[in-house]
C-alpha cells in the first residue's frame, strides 16, 4: 500500500472536519462577505473572537454575548426564525448553526438566493474547534480561525484535566425546566450532558435520551448530589425555593443540602469560545472544596 504523505493526511483530516459544513446548494457565496447575519449564540461569539464583528449586520435572539452584539438587529429565535426579519437585513451571507429553523423559513430564505453557511453543532470537546474552523472557512479567514481553534482547544484541555481530578464524581441532575411540578431533565446526547461530563460530574439521567420529563420516582431513585439549572426567562426562571421544595427534589441529597447551581444558559451550553471558562466555573461549583477530593 502506498504511504500517504503529510499533505495528504492534512487534506483528509480537513475534509472530515468540514463534512458537516455546507453552503446553500446552487447559491454562490462572496469570497469575502461583508454583510453577515449570525444565527446561533456560539456562532456570533466566534465571529467576535475572530475580530470580524464589523461584518455583522444582524443576529438571532440567542446571540447575547458579547454585550455589543445586543446592538445588532434581532432576526428572531434560532428555532423560530422569521424569513422577513432575516431578509429585510439584506445580508450577503447567513452563518447558521445547524438545527436552526423552522424548515419552511429556511426554504424561503434559500429561495431568495441568500447564501447560508451551516455551521456544525456539537457537545463535546471537538465540537468547538469544528465550529471555529467552519466559521473561518465561511468568512475567508482560515488562518485566524485555525489559530483561535488551537488556543481554545488548549484552554479546554487544561480545564478538563483539572475537572477530572476528583476521587468521587458529583452526581448531578440537570433540569431544563420545572413547570406544574413536572421536571424536564437532561439525559444523554445533548449539550447539558456534554458540559456535565467535561466538568467532571456524573449525569444521573444518562440512561435516557435527550431532554425528557421524568417521574418523581425516577428523581428520588437517581439521588443527585446537586441540581444544575440555567438562569434565564420562561421555564428556566423558576425560583430556587420552588425548585428545592418540589417533593421529589426535596427527597434527594441535593434537595436536603439545598445544592442548586445556576449558570447563564449560553455560557454553560453554548460550546463556543467561553466553554473552557464555563467548565472551570461549573467544576468549582460542583466541587466547592477546591484542592480536596470527595
């Protein structure tokens, strides 16, 4: 078998990395687009981290960091986009995190001939580098993106290594929402499960898939040491007392010790430039006696 040279290996690796990155079929993209709408909070953060924010003319409602992004026109929620809101900005490129929608809105945007660069999403350590590199390709700033991806990867590896230094893993229950006494919890294969693992915790609902309502019996049996939730509005705005007084939660070690950790949703689940810091912050909250093992 003929041995593949280094250049061939690099090309193969890049091809695999960008397998999820795609442009709207049949629509040509400017090599250096100057009017960009970013859909997805982590995508917007990456554009700023690359120093390319001057090219942004719009964002979605999840793009709340850095604070300067809030000055941009809001094109709607990532999963409930308004085609009119996006098209009225007259972009020459839309950077769109995979999973945006609804499908009919995307079809309308595509029919208008606006190029869409779909950025791959994910919830593991590799996902961040893939996002950064894909944004770099779309913006035509590959060298800057590669350098940023390497820096973020190094920072995340350091945070993960520190988080892994625990004798006993804290058992965590991630609650997406609590409404009418029913708990919507995070199982596996999602961003919440991903961040818990990176921060050195054990997801007590890892045997279920995605986000699902769980019974009181399942919560009590899971016996979490700590509850993790997002700060925010809507279903995520349930106050601490309401959460901890829920009969099922109150019967767990977390409820009895009143251990409830809240963090900003995009910071915690964005899997973008701030994820290394989020991993360290969550680990510190999960293991408050820093430097000691449990």
